[in-house]
C-alpha cells in the first residue's frame, strides 16, 4: 500500500510563506513525476507545480516566481516552497506521484493539506 504523507499547511497572512512536504513510501522514488495540485471551494482541482525525475519543473502561471517545487530522492520527499502568498492561494493542496508509463500506470494521491491565506 503506497502512502503519501503531506505536512506543512496552515494559516498564514498575505505576503507570508509556507513550505509543504510530501513523503511517499515507494521503493523507486526516482521513477515518479511528483506534483502539487490544489482545489479551492467550488473550483476544480488544478496543477500548481510538477517536477520530474530529471529535475525539470513546470508551474501554473498564477504561482510562477512565488512557488518553488523541489525533490530529495534520498528522502523520497517533494517540497513546495510558497512565498508571497495571496488570499487566492487558499485551497486544499494535494501531493501526487505519477508513473503513467508503468504497467499498470501508477498514480497516487495524498490526503490533502489545508492552506489558508488570510488576515
């Protein structure tokens, strides 16, 4: 049973920072592209940032320049450093691990962590 354990969410004021962490229990972490998604109330889940095994990253336009995704393969962990947070960043943030080329495809999700940006 693969588990993704997220941590680091919470309440922060606008302009503040948070760092999310996600640890995954798989034997070959380097096989996976890791991503952070978020879902705000009444909205669809959206990709925030992703990083592949080679370290290439991509970001949603709304977070470019403010958020940084990184991974430490030796710790089976992915991070999301969030700076200059805005109220519109408020959402439940989900960690994802994907290796869709595998047979069967691997696609795992964390339980989500709440991020609230408010005064």
